[in-house]
C-alpha cells in the first residue's frame, strides 16, 4: 500500500464507485484512515447479504478497501 495524494484518492474513489454503481445493494464510497493510519476506501452497502459484497475488491489502485453496512439511503 502507498500514501496517495488527494487527487489520486479522489480518482480511485470515483473509479471504484463507477465499477460498483450498478450492483444491487451498493450505497456509496468514502475515504477513511484505517486502524493503522493508512488511507483506505470504504464501500457502503445496504445489507450484510447485499450481492455487491461479492464484487468489492480488497484493494483498488494500491489502496486498501473495506466494506461497511450502512443500510438503505433515506431522504430527510
């Protein structure tokens, strides 16, 4: 893994979102610092059983990827 610049992080995030956007259960993508302080991409999914989980890579463009169950988006 490497420390990416802000523009590289945004480009990787957009690319992964584009890759997953049509998958059932995909909610969104964010950026975070992992438990070791390394930059990572977070993929938000609707449920623990969402089919998109099978397509989420563990690494994308040199960055770690993790998933988080966020539920379905709601309007306020």
